[in-house]
C-alpha cells in the first residue's frame, strides 16, 4: 500500500453502525474463520483488500475480509513493530506459511519494495464500487 494511504481506512470514514454492518458481513462470509490462516476464533477483525492500478492511478477496494488478530498483526507489521509485538507476528507468519525466518524476510522485502513502488505515484483516485453491494435499490 502506498505510504499516502497509511492510516486511512473505511472504519474512520463510516459511522460506527455502518462499519459494524460491513465488518460483521465479512465475518459471516468467512464462516467466522480467519481468511488467511483459517482459524476459528472468537474475535475477528476486518481488513480491507485493495488493488492498485499504477497506470490509471486508481486504488480499488476489492473486499473487506475477516482476519484473526495474529494475521492482522502480520499484515500491519510496521504498527506491530512499533507496538513491540514483532516477534510473535514473525512466529505466526512462519507457522502459517510453513517457512523459516529467511522466508519472512524475503516476503517483507517484497512488500516494502511494492510499497515504495506504489508511493511514487502521485494522487490516487478511489474506486469504492465494491461497496455498492450494501446499497439497496
């Protein structure tokens, strides 16, 4: 995700009740399992999945998915590092992906390179057509 999109999310844009509706729908669609590791957990979190079209400069919402806290900590590893929980996130990543520490480092490097690449684009336009599923005609 480009650095300009950090700290911006649907939860801060929508009312609490609207965001609750969207996130609970994600939990239902996942049968209350983490969409990454598959664990059935009591408390799920919602994560937005975006695609980026550099040529058209469009950031498109693709889905809102249910994830467990451990997987969400890996997704947002920068925040996790600041909070001091990096070691547990790395351990979870290695377990879920059946890899060693070098595998984690390789994936982190790839993700950081993608972030840098996307951050070179000027202004991104938002495509939120995915949310139309919640609009009743």
